[in-house]
C-alpha cells in the first residue's frame, strides 16, 4: 500500500560533459554548413573570410554572410 504523503524528489540532471576542442569545432562547422549550404567552405571559416571579395552579393546578404562567418570564427576561438 503506497504511503499517502510520500514525496518524490525530482531527477537530478548531470552537467553535460565538456566537449573536446575537435568536437566543439565540428559542432560549429556543422552549424555553419547548415546555415550556408551552397558555399565553398574551405578548411576553416577564416579561409572564407580571406577569400571573400566585397561586392559579390547584394549588400544585405553580404552583411549577413560576414556576420555568420565571423560568429563561427569567434565561437571556435572561444571554444563554444
């Protein structure tokens, strides 16, 4: 017979295991591929910034492209 005032403790969550540098880079890279599926990505997002030539796209699209790539480079540098 169950006890009428029995309390249940909520399940405790374990913190996520830290990712290795390679796994973090792979995650950022996968996000970048998803965001920019038709781009030639090279070996590293920095390569994309170096190969970028202004004026190849409409201005608003170019700003968005640069923001996405710069964010990816920053995330890799910060290790997120």
